C-alpha cells in the first residue's frame, strides 16, 4: 500500500487528466452493461413472451451499435489519458531518481556499480510505467465493468447471482497466490537484469583490455551465465502468469454449466422468461472478459510493485553527506583552509582510519603539495574539501567556517578539480570545456583552451570546438584529454583548486606548457596539488608529507630535503633515481 500511495502522489498533479480518464471508463462500463440489457427484449420477442417489450429489432440494432461505439470511445480515451499520465509520472520518477542518485556521496558510488544504477533508472522504471499507464487503466476500467455486471445480475435474480458468485473465492485465491509468486520472482529477474547490465557495461568500457588479454571468451562466458540466470527466472515468471488464464477458464466453465442447469430449471418453473435468462447468461459470459483481464492485470501489477519497491528503496537511501539545517552560502574564500585534527574512516573499513589527526593550515593564495607513497591517503584528504565525504573526526575550516555549515552548492562552486583519471563527456569540445560554466562565451572557452595549450590541436580537428569527442573522450589522446580537463578548470576560475595528478598523462613538452598555464592559474588561488613527480611540487609554498594516513612532515622543499632520512627526502631520492634511469635508457635507445 505504501508503494501504491507513493505512485498516486506522483499522479495527483495530473488529476484533471485522471478525471477525464475516469469518466471515459464509466462510459466504457455503461457501454459494456448495455449489451446484455439489450439482449433481453430480443429474446423475449423471439420466444413470443406475452410481456415482451414493444421494441423493434431495428432499434435494438441501433442501440447495440451505439453501445459498442460508447464502449470503444471510452476505451480509447481512457487508454490515451492514462498513458499520458503514466508517461508523465514515469518521467518525473526517472528524473527525480537520476537527481537523487547523482546527489549521493562518493561512498555510495563505491558500493554500487553503474550497471545496477542504470538498470534502476531504465528497466525498473519501465515496469512502473506499465503499471501506471496500462495496468492501472485496465484495473479501473475492467473493475467498473465487473461491478456493473454484478449489480445487474443481482437486480435480475439475486439467488442466481449469489450462486454464481460462490465461485469467487476459487478465483481470488489463485490470483493472490500466483501474485505473490510473480512479485518475488520478478524481483529476482530485475536483479539478474542488473547483473547483465553491469557485465556488459564493464566489458564495453574496458574493451581494449579485454582484447589485449584475449579475454573475449571469458567475458562471453560471464555474460552467458548471467543471461542464462535471467532466462530461467523469466521463465518462472512466465509459468506463473501463463497458468492463470486456463485456470480462470476452467473455473468459469464450471460456473457456466451450473448456471445453465439452474436457469433451465427456472424457465421450466415459469420463474424466469427466456429473455431474462438470456440477458442474465449474456451478462455472466461478458463478466468473464473483465475477470480474465484482471487476472492478467494482477500479474503485471505484481511485477510493477516489485520494480516500484526497488526504486523507492533507492530513493529512500539518503546521501551520507547532508546539508545541516540552516546551512548558509560560503562567501568568497579570503583567508584559506584549515584541517583541524581531521580523522576519516570508510564505512566498510573495519574501524581502521584512512586519515588520523591531520592538522595543517594553507593560507589563501598558497600552493600546498600533498605527497606520500601510494595508499597514504592523499586523494582521500583532498576529497574531504569539496565534501565528497564528510570527516569522521575534527573539522575542515574555510575562512574559519566549518564546511559542514555551508551549502554544498556554494562550497563546490568555489572549487575546481582536475583528476588523474580524466573524465570527459560524450559531447563537443566546447561543451566539455564549459562544463562548469555553461554560460561561458566562445571567446572565454577559446581563452581557456589557449591557456591550457589545447587550442592548436582543437583547431586541427574536423569541426574545431564543435567536434564530438565520443564517450569518455576516446577519440582524443590521453594528453589531449588532460589538457581539456585543465581548460575546464581554468574556465571555472574558482578560488580553490585541486590538482590530483593533473599532468600525469602529458608528455614532457606538453607538461612544461601546462605547468606554465597552471602557474598562472594558481596565482592568488589556494591550490592543493597531488603529484608523484616531485619536480612538480618543488615550487609549492607548503609540502605536506603523509604516511599511513598521518602528517609526518610539513615544510618547503629545501627544508624537507635537508632532513636526512625524512619521508620527503626519501621520496625525492627515489624519484631522482627513477628519472636518471629513464634518461639513461632513452640515451641508450637514441644511440
């Protein structure tokens, strides 16, 4: 009932359309009921009953055609209006679900695959669409027709109607039992569909690795196994759904036989006329149509309810990062960022801290470099600034304000981000650069591209800035993608800048050009830089060395290098050794 109530809440804004659909359904029910009523005078005429109604066959024919016309118009209008409402409701649910999922924290996305989430928004919502647009219309329309037939049967002969309806429990019980089975099996089917979406998405996005390692057969086997599970589950659903119509026909057959036997006895006794019994029999037979449709509707309804349950379960799962009541906009950053005894642990990290007692201060306009071995917590640290996660202990202060006390939008509006894994979208180059500022002019977009040294390769493309780059920018090289990401950050022009391995995909020449652009960008901006290449961070105002989630050193390059045996000095020595080895190999290859 909770799922029904929530679906109805989505439909209430379109109550005008629902009212029109209801009137059309009433017209459909009236047209259906008129048919057995019009049969009575015809049969009385044929049997020459003395009290037969004085109505001509021509008029009866006209009225029957009118009844069919009214029934057809009612069916069409109700179908159209309910489909309109259903499509709108589904669109609203799909958009709200997309927005809700997109608003979840990074921890949520680390636990859910993209295939699972896409399946909820596409496959599950389609099942709900069928419920609202088709199933609900049929349920209401056929129920109204069925109520009209039952009322007419009781008006004609309450004893005969009561005897006929004794079979109702025989119909309702299998409907309930099969409905429960359909719902549980449908849920498993949707979970299997999620798995198929996940496997396909993973294989397609990693197609180069699949081909390079000759794993096509392995991936096909995984997909085939998931498809086989889905096939078996769907056949269980089909088995349950297909069993209902023949069962309904068998029960209906017994009811009609009993009705014929009883009706003949009543006619022989003079209690009923041939017209009365014919009309009663016609109404009983016409009842079978709505009853049979309702049995099928019940199966569709259970499938939709299972999908609705999964959708609302996801909608009820709120993001771990929430705005506090009374959160206010963050003013432009002026003083800087302070980490005050910050601790952090992931929910599934068995109580182990990824960061512990992290404290430092970065003044406005300073460049802070975060260094450390892999797994030291560098990326986690910078992810706390835009509140992709919330701190477990301590606080992060921007201009003395706890980031948890300001609105997420105002905080993130002041942060630009360039990550190690370049994320671009299947759109034009111009749209990707303007992603953080959709209102940017073509001149501003070009200026950002020039600053990132991307303009020349962009103009060499077939359509320049209007060139589509494909999914995740796969039509571009790694260095080109990275320069577009830097141009995107340049255009946003935020006071806080996070560079997570921002130059990792660039060759030496491009890196030098981009470093010049970044140097200009970082002026008068508070910047956090993560880089494995320690040459990138030599000019930083502040270097923060992490080890096992704790700050072990803070200072400038020269000061930290002078500390013999320090973490930064060791990292720098290892980096210098690797760079010299690469240079020797390059020189040997050139000779």
